[in-house]
C-alpha cells in the first residue's frame, strides 16, 4: 500500500512575509550651543569709557519703586556684587544689545554671582509695537524678586518700564506712575525721549472715555504709528509758536 505523504507542520509564523520594524525617525545630531566669547579687558574698558561707566560711578540713578523692585543705570561688576549682597535675585536689562561690551560684561558678572539675567530691548526715542510692551510687562510679572531694571542712564527706557510696572502690577494710578519719567531721573520730556511721555498722554486721553487697564489699552487701542505721528505734529506746533 502506498504511504500517504506526510504534511510537515511549520512553526507558527514560519513562511510568513517578514514584518518591517516600526518606523524610527532619524536621530538628530547633537546641538552644539553657541560659544560665547570670553569677556576681555577691552570689554571692561569699553564699558568704563565708551559707555560712560566712569560717570555712572558718581551717580547711579538707583531707586526702589516698589517693594523688591528697583530701577537703576547700567551697572558694572562691582555694583552687581553689591546688589547681590542686598539680596537682589534678577537683573532686567532694557538695552537689548546683548553682544555689546556692556552686555557681555554684565552677563558674565551675573553668571559668576548667581544672578538671573533677563534682557528685553526697549527704545528711548521710538514707540514700539504693542507686543514688545506686553512682553515686557509679562516678564516683569514673572521674574524672580527682588529685581533691578536698568538701561544706560536709568532715565528713559527704565522710566517707561517703571511706569508700566507700577500701573500693571502694583495698580498705581497713571498720574503717580508718570513720576517715573521725570527730570529727577534725568528724563527730559522736551527731547526726543518725550515720545515716551506721549504714549502716556494717549493712554490718559483714552481714560477720559472710560476706565481701562494699561495692558488692555496697549493690546486693544495703542497704535505706535498714531502715537509717532501725533507726537511729531505736536512738536511742529510747538516750533511754530
């Protein structure tokens, strides 16, 4: 009798089409952080002389505007060390030019002293976009206190930032906050920096129509082009008198 052919059982899965492994995204190469050039003697000399640091040694324009919040002019490493001893945690620079000599010296000193360093670039002679001012207020609200904000002389950019802080975070009325832009802090309204006063003038005009917070006004109604145009028109009217 002929034997029936035997059927050989294959292991489970044998003979099936190979299953492709799950897709794996390519591994990104490691990101190399940018190399910060070391601070040099030339940077310190530029801070001291080109940036007029030698003059700021005689008058620092430093003042506490609210509990734990200070305003000042551009600090040197020695002043930063004194701020550290006072208990300051954060330094907010309003100059923006991080790669300039004063910025490199300041960041290096803050790193060595364990101070948080934050930069938000403002202008003393231009009405900036609303997003810039709103971002500034948001940063001032969240950074560690006590903190010091500063620009170069501590007069104009620091003045408008201080006014925004007092109104938005401390709830200080406009007429009181205006005092942060004053000759007492070397701010001169009659010069090009008067556009910062004009920003507050436009806010005041809107307040006559009804109450609105400074942040809401900046977000909804503030128009830097209109502020610039009306400021220039007011200066032409003054020159004709």
